[in-house]
């Protein structure tokens, strides 16, 4: 059962299937029937929703706004049906959560998996990414919750401050007796990518930036970054959660022990007028 207007169902089907033919098959209508529904919708709204291309039906700016509305409406529909029937008797509810690799792997996903034990009907879509698309995905309806640096939080969103990430400066274990000033002046930094300024921010905080040679390696994968540090190709910063296991195995060593850089974080989501019990419990599980 769908609570969406039939015209919106046809619109959503084209958004997902990309062609009128595929959309018609998906919702069991003729192509003419789907086309008529879209024309009726466009006429009622006074806008054009699609542009026909060789690659299929592309959304206009107005169509993209309506698509985001439909995604939120479908989510509310799932929540409403769950509330009416009781979650244990409802259809599966899918929740999507996005955030940076280190935090998602070390804290967010483990916390939510503990929560999931109490809500077996939940399905989760974890989108782990470090390309700073978190807020964009939230605005486009591609995710329900985004984990972001606190200074990224737009005013229109609800948010919950989380425990800050703590970054430490590390090098290969074989450097455990090396002088820090010699390391900074002799070896390059290893960072995630060109936009990653965390290492520079750490060095600035402790007045070490003027001692560095500013050369950098880049690798957009935490495991590979640790491997490069372990081999002695350079030094860099890691979150405490990631660094601890490698410190215990003596693959890396702290270069500035007891000194860390805090990265304040928040969970953000679109405001909900009447949050459901499972939603409140989910937010409580994230810290």
C-alpha cells in the first residue's frame, strides 16, 4: 500500500527507473498511462519536471526538488505504517547514515549494531565517505543522518553534538628514538588528499608548522596510509581509535605523546515534528 498520490508514484518510478518504459513496467501501467500522469502533474504544478536525453529522463531543478520531497514522504509513510501496525508487524524500514571513514568504522556503526539488536525489522544503509558530500547527500534525500564536523552544520537541520575525535601525530615504530624536530624537517607528511588539512592544523596547534618541509604524500585510504607510515615514508595524524591497535602491535609510535587535536562532530538530520520511538532510540545510541 502506498499513501502517495498516483501521479507522484509515476513520477518517483521514472526517477528511479530513468525511462518511461521501465517506470511503466515497475508500476504496472502502459507507457501512455505513465506519460499522462506526468503531464497532469506538470500541469498542476506549472513546471517541467523532466528533460528527455539519450541517457534517459533527467530531472530539472524543479524535478529534483519534488524528488527530494517524495523521498521524505516515502520515509514518513514507512514510519507512519510502522506506528499504526506496530514496528514488529510493519514492513522493513530502511535508514541511511553517512559519515567519515574513521568515525563510522570506530564508533558509529558499532553503536548502531548494538541498537539493531532491539529493532530486527530495521535495515541500514551505511555510506562511508571522506569526500565531504555528507550535507549534500542529506539535502538531496540520499541519507537520513549525516555525521559531520560541527562547523558544517547548517541552521535548518536538527543536530546532536558527539564526542570529539582526537587526532595524534604518528610515525613508524623504528623512529621511537628519533628527535621530533629532525623528523619534521626531514620527512614528508602523509595525508588523505590535497584538501586534508588535519596534519597542518595539528602542527599549527603545537607551534611545529615552521619546522616542517611541507612536502606531502597522499593516499585516500586509512589502511594504506598506515602502511606508508609503517614503512617510514613519512609521518601523519590518525584518530586515537585507529592509531591504538597499530600502537599496540608496535607498527607505529606516537611522535608527540600526550598532545592531540580535537575535531568536534555532530549528527545532523531534517527536523521531525513527531519523532518515532525507534528514531529517538537510534539517536540516543550514537555518541
